[in-house]
C-alpha cells in the first residue's frame, strides 16, 4: 500500500507537468477496486464509470466556473494508473489491486473480535499468549479455516465457507502429520489447533457425530500429554480453554473424563495456585458431572433418566431402604459435589455482590428476538461478560446436580430434611429460568458471537427440561434459530445427542 501511495504522490507532483493543469481535491475523483467486468462501459454522467481494468471512477459534476478540461485530465490520469504496463517517470506500475489478498486477515480479525474475544475460563482471549498474525503451521491453517467458515456463515458468503472447508482439510492433514512427529505432537501449536478445529465443527454444517468425534480427539490429545505438561502460562491457558469442550462431550456420552482426577484438578496450577479463577474452580465441578452421570446411568434401568422429569415418582420421594453400596457411594459423591457448588456460589456472591441485577426488558436495546417477559418476569444484566459466563455455567451445573440428587436415593431419613425434594425441584427450575433471563445480555451486539456460543449448551439443556411444545421451549427454539442465522452456530445439531 505504501507503493501505491508513492505512486499517487508521483502523479500529483510530476505527472501534471505536461498538462499544466492543476486538479483540485474537490473534483470528486476516487479509485475503487472491484473485479474487472471484462468490457469497458460507455462514459456517462452516472456516478460510477468502469474502464477495462476494473477500476471504478467515482465522479461528480465540476462546479460552475471550473474548466471541464481538468475533469478530462483527471480521467486520463486515472486510466493511466489502471494500466498495469504503464510507467510514470520510470516508476513501475503495480498489478491490479485485489481484496482477496486481504481476505484471510479480515476474516481472522472478525473471528477474534466476534468469536474468540472472550475466553471461556475468564482469561482475555482463546489466544492469550499468541500473536495471531505470526502463528504458523497447523495453527495458521486452523485459524484460517475457522475464520473463513465463521465469516462466511455470518455474512452468508458460500464461496468463503467453501474456502474455509478447503483450509479445514489442509489443517486436518497437517495436524495428522504433526501427531505422528514425536516432537511436534507435544507442541502448543498442535494443542491450539485441536481446539480451533473443534470450534470449526460448531460453525460448519456438520452433524453431531463429527463434533463428538473431534472433541474426542481433543480429549485424547490432552490426556496423552499428562497434567504436568500444562504448567507453563501459554499451555495452561490453552488447557483451560479445552476443558469445557472435553466436559460437554463427556456429558453427551454420559462417560467420565480424566479431568475429574485429582492430578488434573491441581497440577496444571501447581506453580501458581492463586491463578485459578472463579471460572476454573467452577469448571472443576463441571468436569466431575460426567462421571456421576455414568455411574448413575449404570444403576438405572432407564438410561435416559436424566431427562425423565416425572419427579413425583422419583426414588427420593420415598423412605430410604436398604440400598446397593454403589448407590450409597454415588449419593455421597453427588452430595459432596453439590455442597462444593454451594460453597463456590457463596464465595462468588461475596466477591461480586452486585454481579446479578434484575431489569425490565426495556433496559436492553430493541431486538428482533422478543423476550417473553410474561413468562420469565424479568431479565438479568451483569457488570461484564465474564460474570455472565460464570453465572450461566453455575446454573447449568445446578441443573445437573439437582437432577442427580433427585434421582439417586438418599442414604438416610435425615437427608430428606437436609435436601428436601421440594427445594431441589425449585432450584432446578429456577436455574433453568435464570439461564433464559440472561439471554438478552448474552446476545448484546457488543459480545458478538461469543455470547451466542456460550449460550448453546445451557439453552439446549433447558430445551430438554421445558420441552419443545411449551411456551418456554418455543422461545428457546427461536433463540437457537436466530443464533444459527446470524452467526452460523448450529449447536442444536451438535449437542442434541444429550
């Protein structure tokens, strides 16, 4: 671009000597690049003329009293600039400018600002220690694949989506090659690529099978590295970003993940335990849920018990009887997790006493998405996006733990007084409603696609609870369709496996 600027300066200072006519700035001449049409358009008094090289000249009628000759000189100079073979004062002319050269950087910028601008674990960005402009190898292919797909989906540009798919294929081949290299397979470059490609699956038009398959690859990759390999600042941040992906995939499978092991809950932060944020402490609890679901599923004949909401006939409503020791152990572990969650919430409330505020929907800018205030009574706002993210995940964890508590028989009669069924039921429904009340804030335009992305899993758990035919369910479906149309994030096709 500096070359072009010098060229224009040369035109202004030297190229006018022969004509001895000064062209003023207010003549209205403007060069606009576009793809060549292949044929010159006839000169006219329209605002835009196009010559054979594809350079568009934007013109305005000369002011009265100004000689029209100056306009003709401007047009001749513009045509001279457009001819690639032309040189002025010995200065070679550039080839035709093409915006395709800037396409990838534009898409990456759009991606970072609208999709990776908020790290799930409360750390700046998914690329906190990375210079996006300088990453190379597998990470570069992966960033470009996700950026092109996300930009293309958000702007309904099928050709850019296709370019993203081609770049995705290259990234997969490069990742497979790196995983066969003993040195490359342990690099941060490979870690970052695995997460970016997992997010690509949420953007691309693929079903849940592909997302689950790729998320499983992320899980195996991190597990193979072991917990001690994620203690550097850069690798720990990437590990923190991977944990929600691994945990959600494990929940869809109802199978425990290695992330619930004590070593994985402590060693990555061993060198700096004070850096474990509220979000990461909450994700610790979230990572335990898949194992509880797996054990509970193995002890219930109804494999879909977690979505069976006929609570009045649940085991918790009757008197405790002699039980399988495995049930007793499961109940105790579920209680410990439940108590840990309540302790977390108390500490969070003390640290952020005004983090959750009830407001009328009129508090938010007008939106095409109609918030059913008659159903949810009020909306919720937060001081910042991180607090909203923590609150949404908290309510999602409440949903799963309260459901597990309802369906795993109590160990003793006293438990029914400590954890009464009515209170657990109330907490589950209130958590579901709070997730919906925070939707207007999460979908704030300034949050870009980040808020939409973080809403997908909580809303889909709610959809199963409310049911698609309910008023709440119909509204949630509208929200999900809006997210898919605006940002191309088709979470329903990924997470409905749960």
